C-alpha cells in the first residue's frame, strides 16, 4: 500500500460532517421568540427539466394507507370524498385491487404510511404500486405547518 492509498484525507470528510452537524444544531437551538434565528438552512428550488410545479387545483385521488400491525389487515385503499369507510386488505388482495384500479384507468394512488406501520408492509405496498404504475416517480415535499 502506498502512502497515497491510505486514509490521509479522512480528516476532510470528518470536518465537513462536523460542520454540517453544527449547522443543524444551530438551526434548532435558536429561540423562535428572540428575533432572527441563530442559524437557518434554506432548501433550494430544483430547476430540472423533469421538475414540475405542483398543481394548484388538485383533484381527489386514491390513497393507499398502510396501518400499524395489530388491528386487522395493514392496507387500505381510500378515496377522500367517499362516504363509506374504506375496506382493509392483505397483500394479495391489495395487488388484485390495484390491478383493478389500473385497468379502470385510475391514477396512481398516493402512498400514505402511518408513522407506526411496519417497514415491510410499506415496502410491499410500494412494490405493488410499482408493479401497476411503473416509472414516473414524483414526490411532493412541503414543510410541516405549526399547529400552535
């Protein structure tokens, strides 16, 4: 092993990691009532050819909800404007329902996992969605709204 192949530049990565962690801590420690924040991280807008703005008038669409274990099957296909409570499904029944939705020309459902749902259930739901609606991955990211 030559001296150039060693970890001689490892300190640089450690310094960058430390600087990033300090920025995160500074942005979280500031008192919101004390005026301007001590630190703030702005998320830049990504101007890529495939980045599209969110639609202003969103249409109601299906949601694929993933529930925590313990109270029945983990999957639920729901429509926001539906009057009746949505049915719950197991993995195989979910795949059949998604295939029926896709055959009927419905848009790709929004994946909405519960915070306490199992990762395996969420990944199975994602795989079922990708089996019917492959490609065209998009994500809508919005900052959390304070409830105070």
